[in-house]
C-alpha cells in the first residue's frame, strides 16, 4: 500500500513532451496515434476514469461467471466478498501498470516496446491487440446480437421467422441482421475512440444504477427476502466442494483473467490522464464501486430468479426473457447491450486499433486500424466459433495465461529494473538508423525467457489433467512466475 501511495503522489513528476520533440518523432516515421500525448491532450480526470470501467462490469458473460462461482462451494455472501476483494486487486494492477501511460503519455504499444524492445514487442503486442482483441470483439458482438434478437422478438415476434430456411454459413437471416446491426454500432463507438466512449459511458452509468437496482429489488421481492437468497444452496452434479481459501483464489484468478487484456494495455487509456493521481483515484474508485454493486446485484438477481421460477437459472438473459412486462424486459436488455458495447470498446476494438497502428505506423492510423480489425472480426464468423462453447473458453484461458506473464514482466521491468524511468527520445528511435547502444533496440532476451516460462507453466493445466488446478489459477501463477523469473535473470546477468 505504501508503494501505491507513492505512485498516487507523483503528479508533479509526470513528464510532458514538447512540440519540437513530436516533430522529431514524426520525422522518424511515427503517426500521431503512437506519439506521447501533450499536456493539453491529457484531458481525462478522475471522474472520467470513474465512469470508464463501470459499464464494462455488468455484462452478460460476467453474470454467467457468477453463476459458476455459486457452484464452487462458497455461500452467496462469501461469493460477494470474493468479488469485491478481486476488484481491489484488479484496480491495483490497473493503477500500477497504467503509471507509464499517465507519466509519459505513451500508448500500450510503446509501453510494450520499453519492456520487450522494438522487435520483441511485436509478438506480445500482436497477441494482445490483434489475436485476442479481434477474436473476442467478434465473439462479444455475437453474444450481444443474441440479446438484441430477444429484444426484437418481444417487440416484433414475426421478425424471428423471416428468411425461412436462409442460412449464411450457419446463421439464419434474423440472426445475421441482428449481428450486423450490433456490429456496426460497436464499430462506430470504436472509431470515435476514447472521446466517444466517455460520452457513451456518461449515458450508460445512470442507467446501470436504475436498471440493475430495479432488477435487484425485484429479485429480493420474488425470492421472499434477502434472507432466502443468502441461505440458497445450489444443487445438482455441477456443485463442487473446495476449501474456502482455494475458492477465493479461483474467483480472484477468474476476475483477473477477465481483465487480463485491458489491464495489460491500460496505457492506451491512462496516456490521456490529467495526472497519475487522477487515473489512480478514478480507476480504484471505479472498480470498487462497480464491483460492490455488481457483487450484490448479480448474486441477488441470479438466485432470486432461480427461486422465483423454480429452476436454477444462471443466464441473466433467460431470466429477463421470462418477464411478462415488455417495457421492463426491453429496458433491461437495452442496458445489457450497452454494457456489452462498453466492454467491447475498452477491452477489444480500441486496443486493436492502436496495435495495428503500431505494427504498421506509416500506413495505418488508429481509425484505419479499427476498420481493419472490425472487418477481420466479421470475416472469422464468430457464430461458428460459438458453436462449441468449450473451444471459446479454451481460447480465453490461453489468452489469459499468455497475458498474465506479459503483465508480470512489464511491471517487474518498469518498477524494479528501470525504476519508472523511460527515455522517450531513445524509445521513439529511427528504425532505419543503426544504433546498437539504444536500450530499446532489438529483443529483451530475459523478458522473453521469463514470459515463455510463465506461459508454459500456466497453460500446462489445460494439457495435463493432473495439473488442472494450475489452469484454475493460471493468471496468478503465470504472472508471479514471470515476474520473479525476470528479476532473477536480470540480477544474474548484471
């Protein structure tokens, strides 16, 4: 906590570039999306960061995950506490890893280069900004389109039968229309970038309080009181029994894995911070308040709905779909759609746009990157990927297992090797000039070794059945192992 306090109090040490430096960097081939943000462009306050992540918490996959947590053997109140503790850990991760962005105004692509080197940054950057972001952008769009179909079906039941037997690579016409409409909305938010996202979340957040607050009150009422919800015990073959400490760790790891991608690339957002203090206070408050609300509402809604309908129902959309009130169901689905858009923007399409601009700085800017990433996400036909739910979770687990070690190396390098110091003139090198003395040139071999060791160990649980518990704690294990290994390698080489 003392280290966090020191980071919060470094507002006076934030570094700002000047116009002549930017002109020099442009002459070296860097587009404006990769350049450090000047003081006048760092306009995100603590209030902006408070609203930034609020909408990303209340999404459909997160509610489904809470349903799974209730089967791990913890009581409902302990599941709530575990979620709140997880939010504090995630916020610390975001604040610490976002420090380089808020201090120097650099995006994730350049933050990654400062750790892995100009050549070494390409692989982890590609995995985060392209493979993970583009694929998950498409999958989130399809998940959102299913909610949109429910909304349209309630308002216009005949829509669900148009097109007859028409099929486009396995998706019917109503599904294709809903997916395309929702896809285009997400693309427009992505093109608008952080400015459009701030305006969007300003509208979304009050609706979150109204809708999920109302759903929570409904759930408590139909369940016969909060006492019945807290006393609920899931039944069935899916129920597991683990020690409470292990379940807490599993939940913390799961929440960290959900935020692994945006946490790794959080500099894309903190580069716009008015100060390090602003992003530290805003992000911590955002995660904590959002998860306190989410922990209470998700447990109450899922258990209350299950008690009311007599069926253990862990998909919030199925609960809403059973409501008789069209206005109430429509408003709930609309807010769930908006939270999915917020999640998609912060975690997927914005990082993808920046990363493509970093990979091809002379030909692709941020907006072109968003369009390219969006087209690819459509072409991979995410509805085909979602035909097998196990393949989706395997994909997400692997990406989380990869990004945990990447984050571990980034934090170890920035805080303990470089002592929070980045030489911007050297970082924005002229790639055509030969300078073997540049510390950011080439590949940081120790970073790669530590990352590979962390990845191999953290994904082993998905390959070797006897190491299943490693898979359940993959982010925590991969992060910790890569962090320690990197520091040991650096000390040995020195």
